[in-house]
């Protein structure tokens, strides 16, 4: 399986910190934010990784991360020209994936849990996708899943009246159907290709599986408070 880390976007919610750098290069405790998803993927056995960033700071990622050898990995790089959404950025990675299954992480997601077992499970899954869910206190801010038994019945993006508090976090696994799904997407009201629409394709197909995270999950790019919270959680874990 190949890994993809999406590290584009304007980072406007962290302005003015992001006026001169990409949010995924900001520090979270003692490491740049993007180090954490890299560590999660490599620990799970995923060592071929493509990193997609915006054009303004693409060189900074290359300077910081280099070939990937520091992690025992091999990095490739891609550039998203505009802010066309997560699914648009993912669509740039089709040649890299080369029909293999993929795991996609948003570059501002920081996990306490290992996902190694989930990756192995998905490698055995005949077709479809797998996502991760986490109980949250502010479900209006996320894509929210409805679950019936072991199946997801729907995912709603930032609902005003959430039906559950199970957030879809920024880690997704897909089979090679994903490329055709992305090509058929239409921009949402905010002019972007939405990853929730990709996920709902698999939900409707009945091939979406899921795992629930037990440990903490940090979304370092959501707000100043979430960035601080992520740093505090990482610090606490580092100090045992």
C-alpha cells in the first residue's frame, strides 16, 4: 500500500502564523506538524509516500523532508496549484498510486493510536474503503458519520444539527476505484471537490468499513486552540 499526505491549503484559520509559511510546517511541541502523519504511516509499514503541498511552499517541504531516508521511507512530491479541495489534491496522485491501494492522511492530523492493524485489515479487504471515526464535542465542525452496527449509513459534512458525534478524521484508505470517483465529482458550494463526496460513494456502494479511535486525535490546523491542544497532548505523551 502507498501513502499520501495532503499538506496544501491556505491555513487562513491560523493567520498570521501562516502568512509566511505553510501551516503543516508550524511546530507542534518539538517537531514540525507534518512529521506526525509521516511517523504514523511509517510505523504502520507504509514507506512509499507522496506529499502534496501548495505551490508557494513546495520547496520548503523538500528542504525539510528531503528524500525520506531519515524515516526509512521514500518520498515523492506533488504541487496543488490552487485551493480546489482535498479530493482535487488527491487526484494529483493517480500516477504515483499505480493502481495500488492507498492510505491518505491530512498533514495536520496527529494520532495517538497506531493504525498498523487497520492497514493490514484493509490490505485484506477485497474492495472499497476504510475510514476512522472519533467521538468529538463539536460535531458541527467535521464530517459526521451515522453508523448502524458495523456499517456506515451516511456521512454529512459539517451538519448544523448533527445526528451523531462521530467525526470522520483525516485518514482514509481507498482502492483504485477512487480515481474514477474523483473524476466524476462536481464542485461543492464552496467551489471545492469534497472528500466527503468520495467517502459517500463507498458508503452507497456498501464497501465502506471503519475503525473507531480510542486514543486522542489532534487536528492541528483547525484553530489556534486545536494547535495548542495538539502540542500539549504530544508534550504529555513525550514525557510519559
